[in-house]
């Protein structure tokens, strides 16, 4: 069974680079990756925040948040 990995981003250049470098390169046999553009889907900002995401781009894997770089604070996306 694949592990759930949610990649949250805001569409900024840092986020776009991280999506290409990380989110799209994960092995689909290991990870079920969902890509969530918080700039376009503001309804999911609270979900990301509840999962521990402080800034994007970030992954939430198995319920743990991993921040890749600093593109935008979640507060800016609310």
C-alpha cells in the first residue's frame, strides 16, 4: 500500500521548482502524491495548517510536515 504524501504549494517560483524536483519525482509505488495549490484552493489552507504546515512548499507525509524551502507563509494565503 502506497504512503500518502500531500504536497502543498502556492504557485510561486520556489514552489514550482520544488514540485518538479520533489513531488513529481517520488516513486508512485511507494507514495500516493496529491498536489494541492493553496493559491487556487484556499479552502484547504486550514487543512495544511492543522497538519503542521507553516510555509510552502511543504509535504505532509504520514501526518508529519516537512518544509522544503520558504516560498510563502500560510498566513499570506488566508
